[in-house]
C-alpha cells in the first residue's frame, strides 16, 4: 500500500467524484470515503460527493507531511519502531562508498547503528563533507571503505 499519492494529474480548478479520485490517484474508493472522515471536505454537502482539486491536493500534501519525522543530528529513523531513535551507547559504524554525490564530489557515507529500543539495524545517509561532525556526534566503532 502506497503512502505517497500521484497528485500530478489532479487539476486544482476541477471538481472530482470519489470514483474519479480513486482512479486518478490509484487508491480504492473506500480509501477516499475514509479521507472524508479524516477531514477531506466535499463541495457544500453535494451528493454524490464532489471535491475541488485544490482541496484534494492540500489534504494529501498535509497527510504526507504528517508522516515525516524531522531528525536531530544524533538520531536515526527506526523503521521497526517508526520513530526517531539514538543508537545504542551512541556507537556507529561508517561505510564510505567510492560513489560521489553532489556537485562538490563528496563520497557517499552510510552511518550504521543499532536501535536502542528494539535492537534493529538502523542506517542514516550522509557525505564525506560531514565526517568531522559525524565523528563529534557518534562513537565511531569501525570505518569500512567500499569500492562501488
């Protein structure tokens, strides 16, 4: 089940029925009916329900933003706990790739750790330009360079 919706084809000045919304976005009609309960507002109590495109886009954008988690520099996102967590004992492992990212040509860096809550593996991505800050933030246990 997708948590990101295809809003590219939604025109802001057009009205949509629940059936058409389901077809355009790629969800079931029942999902659209649930969105009404969650706050998607139809046009003046119309039956069948009609929705303005700008209302639909605004609702879906807010829905997607509410799922995002802003991380602090010393946090990871644990997919099992579904929240921002710190690594156990603040220990981290670095995997430095030969792949370059960005215009400056920094190397891709994966910061790995163990979730302090559930002991799952957690990852965070960065680049070699942040190595000094990474070393100040975490207890670096091991550094591995990968040729890719």
